[in-house]
């Protein structure tokens, strides 16, 4: 389980999921219903949506495993044979655990010609230490399964692939994130913060020093010392960075976001800015990612469904409210305009709109 600070707001308030799964469910009944939905001519997509769209990850994985016990067939492969397009991809994603979803996306982003840096930024710049560790393990499992399937010998890991695919300051920052060494509050500090406020867990002298270091590394000198930005943004806790951001603006008259924007560039800048945004304005960070997935011509369906699936049990209800405040139109309406059919219906179900 990740540090609880990743599931609460800046003042310790709880975030709200959009998916409300039943506390108890009949796994055998669900398996029978899914099998019936795929029997004969045609497929009963509504039953598939109704079941998988109203179960949490733990329940869906139990359904996946129990289906094979009952019928001797792989549920994912069975569904792949019945469904097509983005609806099929979304259903398969729902029957996959979160770390594996992210590990597969990272693997796909780095294999072959070119690298999809935006995927690496989206996944790793918003992750906690525990999530980083889980993603790294899932990536190794993925590589191992590929080796077994291909009967070949490949010695690789997420860190090795990042090192070979990325370059410059962006590579250094992502490598730092992959160490999973960000300061995180203890349970005792978390409980104290809830009672006494965020200031009770902050070292303000350290905050002040970090503000000075960032200024001296950026706008306070000719050129930029990127190592300072990497060290602080990959290592300091969420609430410490919130305090640094506020103190920096109070001291300099400019936001820390503006400093990063003016002192860095390219993928390195994008990674730093998303990391900071995820620390100080977490809901806004995901709201922006969702908007980017649907803005302009076409839809980045992989990003859209990945965020919906991995956040619907954590904070998607609050992200949806932030999205509407940011865009002037609801997330549900954007999804309706950018997607269609059963794919759209399942996304809206996960959003709590169906």
C-alpha cells in the first residue's frame, strides 16, 4: 500500500473514488453470467459492462482467476475473442492489476523505434515509492514472461531500459525517481498532521534552505544547475514540496512552476512540472493529463483508459470535479464527445455516470 499522503489532499482531506464496488459479491455468479454473455451468436456487452464496471480491482482479479478454475479457460483470452477495438482493450485492462498496466505501458513506450516520453512522464512522475517498487517488479515479471514465451535470453530491467532509451537531464531525473527514495511521512506523522496541521510535520529551516538552493541553481545565476532540481523534486516529500512552493513564491514573487518553466526545457521540464504539480495540485495534475488525452484531433485512448482505470478507486470523483472547474465542461461530457459505443459506456460506468 502506498504512502497515505498520495490519497489525501494538501490539508489531509480524503479523496473520493468514482467507483463504488459492493463490499461482498458472488464470484461464481459473476463467472457464470460472463460465460453466458459470450455463448452463442453475438455477445452481451451490457452484462460485461455491468459486472466489470462495478467491481474493484481485487474483485475483478478474483473473477479472472475463478473463471479459469470453473471452466479451464483464460477469461482474458475468451473476451479477446469476443470483443474488438478500444472496448476490448479497456476490458482487458480491467482484468489486469495496476502495476502491470503501468509496466506494460512503459515497456511499449520504449520498445522499437522511438520512445514515447509522455507515457514515462505520466506514470513515473506521479508515483509514490511503493508504486515505483511495484512497477519495477511488474516490469521484471513482464520481461521474464517475454523471455519464456520467446525462449530467448534478455537481461533487462526498467532502469536499464530507461538508461538506454533516454538521455541528458531527463534520464538523470527519471533514474532518480526509479530509486524510490522520496521522503514520505510516517503513520505517526500523518496522524499528527491530521490533528495539528501540516506545519507540525515540516522542517521550516530545511524548507528555507531548499528555496535558497533552487533560486541559486536557477534564476539566481547564469545557466542552470539541474542537479539541484533533480535532487529536490525526486527526493523531498509531497508536503515539504508544497511548503517550498509557497515559500519560493513569497520570497521571489514568482511561482516555482514559473522558475522550472524558464530554467529548463523539453521532456526534463515536462517531467519536473508534472512531478511538482502532482505534489502541490494532485487533482489538477490528473485533470490536465485527462484533458491532454482528449484535446485536439483524435484521442490518446491508452492514456485516457489508463488514468480512468487506475484512479477510479482512489480519487476520480474529485478529479472529475477539478476537470469541470478547469474546462468548464464535465469529464463525462468530454468522454461522450470523444468516444462511442460500449467503450464510452464502460468508461462512464467507471466514472460513476452509468
